[in-house]
């Protein structure tokens, strides 16, 4: 007797049926991903109510970050040109200021930001808001450091 013989009543897929089954196993999940990708609303970050200015502290260039809101912000991250970053886990209460030396900004490999050798074109501030959402403040300019210096001079008033 032939032990390998198959039952003629058992279900079998033809080559076409097997091909259709495999394609549906691949196409349906990918199609669902695209459907969800395009149909769900985009998550957006909330604007962060901060102001940033340039200052000289002990003849060192620093950025002064002020929380313009009433609520504290935490987990503050500041990036310069998307390469140099600074992180502070300490909360910044509403209306308070935080000073950060430009030499405190470092790349992942430990190279510090030097305004003499790097042109500052972009600043991003990211922080956790009181409701645990993320807030973002960004500013871009070809001469951003010069713009910040000019704003600091004009806010100090005329000098005599």
C-alpha cells in the first residue's frame, strides 16, 4: 500500500489559490498601515511660551532662556544647528530665567559649540509642559547670533 497517498476529500489550494492567499497576507497589512497613516490626524506639538536672548556673563557668551508662561516647564532641551545640544532636567518656573553658556552645548562626540568657528543659524527649544505634552520653540536665521546680539542691545536701551 502507498502510505503517501492523500485523501481525495481533503482541501487543497491550487497554485493560483496559493498565490492569491500569499498576496493577500502581504497586501492587506500594508494597505491597513497606509490607510491609518493617511486617515488619522497628525500629532502636533504645542508652541512653547519662552523667549531667548543673548548675553555676556563673565565675558563668556551665554543664552538666557525665559519661561514666559505661568506654569513651570521641565525636561528642557536646547539645540543649536541641530548638532549641538544641551539638556536640563530641572524645572523652570513661570517667569524665571535660565542661563546657558554657549560652551555647554556639545555634539554627541563631545565637541563643544564655538561661536568663532560655527555659524549659528538655528535654535530649537523643546520642553515638557505641565500637562505632559511637548512644547517647541524654534527660530532660524542666516545670522542668528548677530540678530540675538542686536536684540539684546536694543532691549538694554541706549547707552551713554
